[in-house]
C-alpha cells in the first residue's frame, strides 16, 4: 500500500471509528486496512489510534494528523480536478511561436478566432525568424516552415510553400521575363535578407543549380522587398505565402517556376501529443483546418 492510499485508509478508519467499516468504504479487506494504518504509524513513529475490541479512537496525535491528512487529500483532489478540467476544456495561457510574416498573415486570424471560441484561454505569441527550443523556452505550439530535425516533438503537416521569384507586370513589360536562372544576372534584384541573405540563389528540385547575383538592393525586411517588387523596381525572391494576395490580384507574377527548389513543408509542432491539454489540442485542430484550406499553402 503506498503512502497516499495509507492516508486515505487512515481517514476512512478514523471517520468510521472502525477498521472493518473503514475498509469497506475503501473497498479493502479489514486486514489490509489494518496493515496500512500500522505501516503509517511505523513510518511516523507515533500512535494514531487506541484500539479496543469494540472500536478505535484517535489519539491526540491522531486528531491533529487527521486534520492535516484531510487537508492534503482535499488539495490533491483540487489539483486533480484542475488538471482534468484543463485536459477537457480549453483554458489557461497558450504560448505559441512562429515566423513574423507567417504569423501576421495566417496565425493571427486563427488565434483571434480561437480566443473568440474559448473565452477562458489567453494567448502569448512570439513571432521571431529563428527556430526556438520549445521545451526550454516554454512554448506549447510552434509553426515550423522547412524540414524538421529528428526530435521527440509531435508534428502535424498543414501545407507547404514555394520559394518564388516575382516581379510586377510593369517590370516584366519593361525588362523582359527571364527564361532560365542565368538570365537573372541582367535584372535588378532586391534581396530580402531573411529569405536570401547571400547573393547565391540555388535552383532545381535538389538545388544543384546555382546563380551568383550582385543585388543592387539588400533589405532586412521581407515586406519591404515585396513592396519594392510591387512598385516595379526589380525582382525579389520570397516564400509563396508572403505574396499570395499579390499573385491573386495580379500585382505580382512569378517566373522560373520550372526551376524552383522542392517546396518547404509547414508543420504545427507541439510537445505532449495525445496528453496535451485541451487548449493545445483545440488550437491544433482549428489551425489544421484553417491552414489546410488555404489555397496558397496547398
């Protein structure tokens, strides 16, 4: 009999003033209840009951210990109830991390919908263009773009994105459309550092083709590079989701599609699998539905 069960048996016997009645309440035999209380007394080095042939009575130490035992068991029950509630009903704070642009375009609308559905949940979102350590930094969910390293994390694939080269129709009307990657050396290039920090762009499904470029404009902001392309100044290379609305509206168009590298997968990653609390499971399910229904990601 473990220590917790010994406490429960002690309380049952004390309240029933009988080993037999206390044992029945616990679904045990009277000898098992007696052994449990004896083991508890031996561990404490104190007598909890005075025993007669008719009944058992608490000693002074036993009376004090009964109050403490009831308090401990009540706290444990409250903790169990809280954990069960957290597992069954979404509540508490959801900590999530994702990249800046993907978070702005896709994650934020899903989160606001999620918070509307579950008023007992709050969200803390860290948008950063680096891979965080979910366990060390305390995140419940991460949105990862790109191949996943081997880990103990649970991943749900929700789509993929392409690395595209794009420009405005006006730019192509003035400067022509590149037909092969080598043609890019004759074009004005705005390099977005988070996506293409080097002046070497690789092509082909296995990225075996490489073109060395000398961008006239380098930008640390993807949004700024896209705006430069929108205005017709030159070409930029970004991820397809970042220019989805522009492609649909005709403000930008892609080129060299036949030379694009393998698409990058998108995953929702979390730690606890099926044992994850309801806030995580519910968010994963909503985000899975919304992201898989986004045409630009699938």
